[in-house]
């Protein structure tokens, strides 16, 4: 994998995770449809869309089975972001699962 492809995949994962966190922030404590039209959700759509473009560019350069492992990085980033930004709790099982996901990503990507 080239450095540029790796950067595209990491950028796509960071953008997707950031978009998901913004979606959560924008959706928190909302119940009516119009309440979901807000700045965090709008920014989330923009960032998530940017991640999709980066993902497509990466797919044009890398095998799907290699690139798709980076979807796991998105999961890990959302998990960590939920803890740091949203105050969600980290359990021992969650930490172990996160370590396993990251270890698996390392094994698949190298």
C-alpha cells in the first residue's frame, strides 16, 4: 500500500468517524423532525460526505479486502470519540474489544 493510499484511508476513517460524532451531537435530545436540521448535523453530513469521496479515491487505488479493513478504524475512532467527547463510559470489555479491532487492522493492513 502506498503512503498516499494509506493517507486517503485514514482520512476517510477520520472523516466518517467525525461525521458520526457530529450526527450524535446534533441528534441528542431531539424528537421532532425539524429539530434535526441543525449545525452539527449539517457539518456531519459535509464531513461524512468528504470521507465518502476520500474512500472512493482510496478504493480506486487499493484492493477492497485491504481497504475495507479501515472500516474498523472508523469504529475505533467513534468508540474513542464517544468516550472523550460525549462522556460515554469505557468498560474493560470495550477496551479489550478496541484493542482486538486495532490489532486486527494492523494485521490486515501490513
